[in-house]
C-alpha cells in the first residue's frame, strides 16, 4: 500500500541557490567566525515575512502548469473552475490568508509541519524519511576493521559542527548578500519526533550558548541501545580516541549478549499504534520513561551496522530502507556506520530539509579531510564516562507490537528499489559554458528521459528554497512546462533539425529559470494553494471545486507528482527519497564540476517504472543536450 493524502506533498528536500554568486554555497565548508563577525542566528528577528502571492497570479500560473498535462476538454473545465474560484470563494479565502500573513511572520509553517508531516498516521519510513551515503570514499575506501575507529573520528567531526552551531560560529548563509534563515540548523541535533494520538510533536532541545545542552549520543548495535557521553562538561567534544574507547566498550557488551528486543522497530509502525505502544511502554517501568527521554534528547544516533555495504547503491538502499532492528526512525539525525568503514545518514524530514543534513556532514568531512582521515589530535584519554545500555522492560504486548511493525516495515522497504550512479563524462562545467544553469540542465534531462521512456509528460516536483524569509523552507517548481514538452516532442521527431531543437531547449530552460526565481521569491503556487485550502478547512467552507477537479491530480496536486526531484547542491554529497506515487520516481542529485551524482528510486511492484532504463536514458539525454548546444554554438 502506498500512503498519501492531500497535504502529503512530501518535499524531497533539497534547497536550491539559483545563483552561483551566493556568498557561500549551501554545501560549502564553513569556518569558525571571529567575535567581530556575524553570529549564526543574529538575523533571525530581522528576516522578512513569508509573502502571500496574489490570487490572480496563482490562478493564472496554475492554469499554465496544468496545460501540458491534460487534454483540451479537461483544460477548458479547469479554466472554468479557476475563473469561478478567483471571482468567488477564492476571494474570501485570500482575504483571510492575507490577514493570517499579517498576524504571523510565517503563515505556512504550522500547517506545513502539522498537516504535511505530523498529522498523517501512516508510517514515516520509507515513505517520508530521507537518507543517503556519506561520500567519504576517496578519503576512506572500504577496509575491514575500520568501523569503530572511523566512527569515532566522524562523530568527533560532527560534534565540532554541533559546537559551531551551539556557539553561533557557523557562517550565516547568504544569497545575493541577503541572509538566509538558519533556523533549520537549530533542529538537527538533540531533537526527536514523539508520536501522538492524532498528531505527533517535535521535541527540540537545542538552544545556543550559554544554554545547557545534552552531552550524549545513542549508539545502536545488535538490536540494543546504549547511551554514550561525548561532550565534556564545558561542551568540548571528546577526542576521537575517547569516543573510540566508549564504542569499543559498547561493542564488547553487545557482542556478549544475544540480539536485543529491538524496541526501535516500534517507530516504524503506524503513528497511532506507536503512540499507544509508547504509552504502554512507559507504564511498564519508570526506567522506560527515562530511557525514552535519553533517546529523544540525545544529540544524534550512531548505528553500528552489522551489514558490510560497500557499493553506493547498497548503501543508499540501507540509508532509507535498511534493517529496522537498529533504527529509531523518529530521531532527527542518525549516522549509519557499516562494517567496512563506510557511512550513510538517515533523517526525519519534518524538522529540516535534506540539504541541511548534507551540509552538516559535508562540513564534518571537510574538517576530517584536513588530516587525511586520520586522528592527529591528543591521543591521551582523559575523559572516561562508561556507556550504559538502555535495557527496556517489555512484555508480550510490546513484543507483539515489535513483530507487527517489523513485518509491515519490511514489506514496504523490500518494495523500494534504489539505484545510485555517477555520470563522470562532464558536470556543471558544460552547462555553465553553454550559459545554462546546471540544475536547469539536469531538470530538462529528466523531462526528456521520462518522455522518451513513457511517451508522455509527467507532473514534476522540484524544490525552490524560500529561506530568505523567516522560517522559510521550500516551495515547488513545476518543471513540466509547455515549453519543456514542446522541446521533448521535437527531440523525438527525426524531422526537426538541430537548430529548432536547440531553440526550443533554450526556451524551456528560460522558463524553468523563471519558475525557480519566482519560487525563491515566495511567488510559486503550491504552498499558496495549500494555504487557501487550509483556510477553507478551518473555516468549515466546502472544499472548492478546483481541488476536486481531475486536473488537480493530473498536475501533481495532493502529492501526485510522478517525478519527485531535488538538487542537493554542488558537491559529492547527495541522497535518496521514496517516490510520491505508485508509478513514480524519486530523483536526488548533486552536480560537481565534472560529475553528476544521482539516485533513482521506484516501487518494485510498479509495472511501469524502471530505474535502470531511466538511468541509461538520463545519461543519453545529458549527452544529447550537450551535443546539440555545442554544435549550434559552433555554427
């Protein structure tokens, strides 16, 4: 079963900086700031409100986005309904939304989190959570016996990034010299989703210095959980040798026992069931209450995997659909350490976008790479706080709940196929030389690939970051435009000459760039339409007909995007996400100077999708676009 609902437009999280002229790439390495420079969160109170687009503009743009995806009859019906909406109930909804926009600095934030992530009762993984490989292969190639040592070094590196955020020494990210909202970085560490009967909540403990902070992480191994102190009392990170010693002690304890009860499996179940079992678990012993708090307040989770994953596709598969016995899926940020010393991350998608997780990892790796992946610091062990097991008291009801959740999860996880790949013939160097933004180039390749394989256009979801606004996160770029469709048709028509194809490609690229900039500036349509529908719901107004129209679903509304895509940035870090629909694809990618890194996902029970063919055709599309544009440029 594929879970989805109206507000489950699950953003496949990548924020996007459209201009290369940003002060720093979202994915670049940070350095600590001097006291004379900016503090990480100093601009939060001065960031502008999230704007409410005009009703006329959104209605017109929605009609435009529908046109390439429906027939003429459906389009005329939608045109009629849109005119009826914007001259009728839409005016009333817009007036109330504008009022909300004046009362709140971000009118979308609560709706987006609660309705999109916290209220749905279906399992969060593998449907919502995100993950991906930690691209440390050049520094740390697969090597037996390195799991614990490398885990200690990586943990130390990540803790130094936590410390930069805690001390507000992380550089403020900017776009065209405008500060971006840094709120998501305050949510990576020391946070956890907590199940509720009707709606979950986010438990966020992080506060910048001088506030107090948790000093421990949780380590999972052999279906058991351990608490491990990793910060000194003054919040300085333990050294890698000190962390390594604690991890060795945990391995020793865990390996001396049979597999544990795998209480974390409960987080893989349906949310209302997990809520009831969590309440029962708490009632069994005060010890369980303390252990739950220890997990939820931990800085992050480190999983010492039993699997020897060495290939990126295998690592990506484990990152979003791995062994649930060593997971706590509600935790905001988890690091997965495989037997041969390779790593991945797994994250709850609600508190932050995937690019934030990727940025934290990228910065930690940059620190480690300064010493070529080796520990060059103090080797003497001064801090020695023994780790201890979180040995839950369980009964038959909990054991049965674990069994049911594991079965449900495994069925869904087995149905998700992940294929990771690197295209290394060229990267962003080629589209830049041709005057096209690399992300736009990639999006057009995705459009052409789908059209070549499936002989039709597909509603497409790409992320535009809105972080120039207070607590801004994302909106949607609907990359399947009439311009893109016209170009795709020309590309498969042998009668069309190369100049005509190049001309249409340039038009399609210009349109995508326009939509991206509008999204960045808070003028996209998806979140606005969501806000109008939520006003109707809260005011008890019947659902407007535009949301019940066939074109709404056919153009991607209610989470029906066939192509769910995200550019994670311009380094080697990328990730994976599940498709939104049964016959859809999830596509995560990053673009380096001379390489595309990309992950394709699909549901295995689909009779329509094929990630291997999509990969092959995608590479052909990239090369065909390059060849056409380069050939025309020489004429």
